[in-house]
C-alpha cells in the first residue's frame, strides 16, 4: 500500500495508475487524512454457467407464455 498526497497524484497520475494496474493499492491523503483509495478491480473469476445446466430437471408447461387470467391481472393492477 502506497500513500500519496493529492499534489503528488496530480503531478503524475499515470505513475500511480501503473502501480494500481500492477496490483498495488494507493491511498490518497490530504492534510494527513486519507480521502480516497485506488485499488485494482478484482476479477471475480466466475465462469459462465454452462448452457443446459438444469436440463431434464423440470418441464416447462405448454401454456407458460399464455396470457394470465383476467382476475389475476386485476389483482396485480390493484383492481
């Protein structure tokens, strides 16, 4: 972790962005008080779920996308 003043980061922002890019955390201080933290964005490392993950575990009814009954629509609309 590196601490820099606002003046230092204004003079050479690229230098500190390179450090952040390399994995370093940069704390920006003003009047000996930390005001901001620059840190690399952590990649979540999540992989996409495979297509068909739940294949065969349930069936979609034929009327899945059929219009809802009038009384149910009215209930959603507060009528």
